[in-house]
């Protein structure tokens, strides 16, 4: 233990002596946590609509007013023809075209049926598809309102009907940062711990101190543990600051027990730091270690389910996703923070990440070549 104490003292002095490293460890992740959730918002509320009203009736005006009042659409303008509206889409001024045909009100009243034309800009596929879906829902609601107005009062007692009420669990207000901030916090902790650990042993090689350590009676596990513990503590501090920002800025308070969250975090950091140290033992210089770590961490981020649900991925991508510890931590973060899950609910991800921690650190210790 005395040897480990001296190693830890050396590591902390080396970390705090590097004045440029401290902002990277503590300041930059917090700034990113303040900015990234605002950019990574897939809730589209400003869909620009160009309307071609060939009827100019009271019904077409009511439909237009309903679209504008929905909160998701901004009526960019009223075009005289479809070609003019298409030019608005071509210049990027509109995302969707809604064309109301002539005699829209007449056919709706007399025949009870009338079609409208809807065209969406597919260059921005997500905005186009979601916008078309939202607008279809508005048209359906408008259609239901019209049917209720035309329905004759029933002479007999109305028959009982089934009423469908939709309720959102875990995030009732559908606040998108509540869903994204826990996942982004996991990614930031992953990037800080993974990159710094990957550069650590390589830095010793480049400045020449690794040779001095190799000729000392320090065991390999002591050396790896001395490298791991300081950044484990830094990861814990970064995560705690991130939780405070999530609470103070975004109003996110974990529903589940905070101790369960930190228990999983402690094991996750051991696994992640083991990965970084493993990369460091295979690399000859910091540039090589940085690119190798960047390659794997990018796979971790893209396959983690942060932006695309794992359930929607093809089979081969699901296999890769479940081979990365980040996937399990993002899932557990959302379960504890939003759903209030306890340890029984996260037991399987916990054991899997624990397996990652044992495997990666044992591999790093085995691969570290120390000469007596």
C-alpha cells in the first residue's frame, strides 16, 4: 500500500502541475453539457408551410388557422399556384406545401369528401417526414371537428363508447432535454476518462520516465492501479458537477436512488479507464494513442443508442452496440434518472459492465511489459 500511495502522489502532482490539462478535465465538459442538449434537440416545432388556397372559403380559412395555431407550424406565405410554392421550397423558405383545391368547401359539404395535396421537402428527411406526420394529424383533427358539427342530434340515448386517453410516463411534459442530458453526460464522462487514460502511459514513454519506473520494484498491477485511481476520482467529480448542472440548468432531478447511480458509475469508470490504459499499453506515442482511442470512442458514441434507439438498428449493429459499455450506461442513466429504477432492474447491465471492467483491466495489466 505504501508503494501505491507514492504512485498516487506522483500522479496527482503530475496532473495538477499541468495547467492546460485542468480546464480540459473540468471546464470543457461542463461547457459542452450546457450547449449540446440545446443543439441535440430532435423535437421539431418550427416547420414552415406554404399554402396554396384555390378555394378561399370559410372552411379553407378555418383549416389554415388551425394549422397556424398548432404551435408546430409557421405559415411562410400564401402562394398563388403550386409552382410558386415550389419555388419557396427550392429557396429553403418553406418545408411543406399544402394545396387546397378549388371548390374545397362545396365538395366537403355536398359530397362529404375532399382531398388536399401535401408535399414535403425530402432533403431534410427528418424534418420533412415529421412535418408531414404532424400536418396529417392536424388535418385528421380538422376532419373530426367538421364531422362533429354535421352530426345530427341523436334521438335515442347514445351508446357507450370507449374513450382513449394518452398519458406520457416518466417524462410527462415530453421535455426533450430530460431525455438527452443524461445520455450526453455519459458521453462527456466517457470522452474525458477514455482519452486521458489512453494518453497516460504513452506520456511516460515519451518523456522517458517509464524506463525509471520499469527498473523499480513496482509490480504491474500497482502501476496500472496508480494510473487508474486518479482519473477514476476525476471522472466521479466530473459526473457530480454534471448532475448539478442538470439540476440547476435543466431542472432534472433523478427519480431513482442516487447511490445506485454512483455504484454503476464506479464500475463503469473502471471499465472505461481499463480500456484507455489498454490502448496506452499498445501505443508508442500520444498521437497514435489518441487516434486509436478516437476510433473506438466514436463507435461507442454512434452505437450507444444516444441518437438512434438500439431497437431500431439492424441485427449486426445491435451486436456491436451490446459489445460497448457506453450502451449499458446510457440505458441505466435513463432508467434511474427518469424511471426511478432500482438495482434489481439494472442488475444485468451492472454485471455486464463489471465483466468489461475485469476483462479490460486484466488485459491492460497483462499487456504492460515491465522489465526487472
